[in-house]
């Protein structure tokens, strides 16, 4: 008899967010994966950025319980 696979690892969920710089008007997209059920991962969504549109940069303040900040690569404005 086979047991169904137990959900021992948190499932990953893909998310996207539209980015827009309020200063220069540049638009882009941020895509990342995060834990679908943070309760099973110690409350950490553990975001892993997979795609960031050209012209935007990730801020240095990377944390496992929230999405890293994104800045406009041209003017340095925080976009999220
Ligand atoms: Zn900008």
C-alpha cells in the first residue's frame, strides 16, 4: 500500500507585482516565489526573486519574511 506524499515541505507559490516609478514613470514587473503557507515554514515567506524588469534594482534590505525592496535603477526612487 502506498501512502500519499506528505506535505513535509512548504509549497512555493509564484507571485508577480507591477512596478511603476513615480519619479520617471518607468514601468516593469517583479516576479518571485514564496512559501504558500508560511505557517509551515516558521512564518517565513522566504521570497526568491525570479524576474525583475531591466532598469530596476533590488534594495539591500533582503529579509526572509518579506519581499525585498525594489528601486528604480535610474533615479533611485523606491517602487515597493
Ligand atoms: Zn525612476
